[in-house]
């Protein structure tokens, strides 16, 4: 797909055909940029964690450092899972299913996709899903 397909200030619009080439290119770029940002942050975190191999003589300092490290590692684990979702979204772009609700097959609103490009459900389907989860969790 040509790199000049979309300009930098392009935003998908309801006035154009859903998931046309420009929209797919826009979301592909958004997803790839997001993934690259996460990977860059992960590399920075790894470098920091490796350089912070300090031996804190004070128990409180050591505990604080270990707590900070555990929090950072949990955040990186969440981001690892997010990368898998980004990869899945890129796969859906390739197979033509990106932007369509997995539950209903209807198009997902462009505003939702712009805010959450890994979305697989429409707002309505997501709300139904969350209501079902609450019912099962509360019972």
C-alpha cells in the first residue's frame, strides 16, 4: 500500500465508505505506532532495571526498590498482552475483518476504533458483554 495514501492530518470520517483503503491504512499506522511505542518503553524499562542492580543497605530502601520493580514488571506484562491484541488487530486488517463487531458483524463506530483501535466489539455488544460478566460475577 503506498505510503502517501493518507496525509498526516487525516482522520476517518463517517462520510466515506467504511474500512476503505485510507481508513485501513490509518488504523494500520496507528496500531504499528502504538506497538513501537510499547516496545521502546519496554526496552527502556529493561535497561533501567538492569542498571538498577543496587544493593541497598537500608531494608526500607530495598523494599521500596523491590516494590517499584514489581509494579513495573506487572505494567510490562500488561503491555505484553496488549501487543498480542495489537498483533491480532493487524491480522484482522489483513483478513478484512477489522472494524467489524465479532458478535454482531456490524461496523464498529469509527470514534470507538480511533479511541481503542484494538476493539473487537461495538459499544452495544461490549455493554452487553460487561452486563453478563457482572451477572455471573455477582451470582
